[in-house]
C-alpha cells in the first residue's frame, strides 16, 4: 500500500513538473507571406529549427500571398496568446493592420523582409537591398561594357524589397554606367516565375533589341530567361535576379542567369527568433537589423548551393 501511494505521489509530481515546463515554454507566432517562394520557406525552416533547439513553440501560418487571409490568421494567433509575432507581410495592402492589432494586445512584433511604413515592427530584419542592388547594378555595368537597353520586371509594388531594390539599382547604374537605359518596366503581383515569363514576352514584342533584364526576384528572372529562349533573339541578353534561392543559384551555376544576390535567409530566420525572445523578456532590440547580400556568379555560387547562408 505504501509503495502504491509513493508511486502515485511521484506520478503526480512528474505531471505537475511537466505542466510547469509547458507553462514556461515560450510561444512565438510566425506569419509567412507565401511558402511557395523558396525565400520565405528558408526563413520558416530556420525559425522552426532554432525554435526546436531553444525549446520554443513556433506556430506557423501561411497566407499564400493573400493579405486579407493573413490579417485573419494573425488575429487567430493573437487569440491563441502567442507571446511574440514574427511577421512577413503578404503585400503592401493592409500590411499595417496585424502590427497594430499585435501591439494593442501587448505582443511585440519582429517584421522580416517587409516593414509597413505606417506601422513598423519593434525590430525589422531584412537584407540591405539598397546596397545589394547597387552592387548588382555595378556588375551589370561590367557585363554590358556600360551601354545597353534594360527591361525591369518589378516585384509587388509598394513593398519594402521592391522599393529598396529599385532605389539601389537606379543609383548603381547612375554612378557606374548611365549608358544603360531602362526602356520598360512592369510589376508582378506574386513575384512568380510564370509572371516573369508573361511580362517578358510582352515587353520583348515591343523592345526586341534589349540586352539586359533585371528580375527583382530569382523567380521573375527565371521566367524572363524562358521568354528570351522562346523569342530566339539574334543577340545575347544578360539576365540577373535577386534572392539567391535554390532554383536561382542552380540557374547561375548552369548559366541560365548571369548573376543574383544571395540573401542570408538562414541567418535572418534565426536572428528573427532571437530578437522575438529578447523582446518577450523585455529587452530592447534595434529598430533595423539590415543584413548584407553577396553578389553571386558562376565563380562563387558553389558553396551557396552546398550550404545556404
């Protein structure tokens, strides 16, 4: 009888300890724009891996590119009482709504890649896209010898990466080769490869003599490369992207793309979680944490394919 009583007491104690551990476990919400994009998927993988390592519960939701759906998803995360939110806006539309809702609930917000101008996160983590796009523009100047006609396939208008890449690339061309003239541009809605193909096909019909195309994301650049191949032009066209996602890196390796800018997605995901945990603990975090990107060509692409930074 005494043995049974002791066993019951031990089981009760273990259950109480397990409940205490569960109660102490931090819970962080991760709201991702669209997991069909490798860039966002890399961030997710990094956050979840770091969460497992640190004993943090990560609740992930995928907006699949739908800004309205994302607002509802984040409301649900707040109802589930996440202690911090890592937020990658699905677009410029309604991007500030989740930040305002989270702050009203006392939940700190770490924005990644995109930061609503009228409601920024407590800390913003992204690539320094202005400087990275400048480096890419300088490389385009070297590829073309300083002259040429350029087509630009934009990302989602109004988003942080689109605005910053536009600024940096323009500045880079102006500083290094004003002889490269932008003749046309068109925006995508989802940064998707099929959009890059369709947009480029349309622009090539009007501007068949272009010799440079900048897809603001690797997927857009890959679509452009398909369109150039189908067009069977009588001259070479240099095609550059931005992101350094897996497909983009392999396309640089095989010569389909001439260059991309590799972002530190794995490092950014871990940094986002570390920042979220610091904010939960009441610590201060930098308003901006901008990360470098690396100009990536056939000469240096190999290590990035083996291990993404």
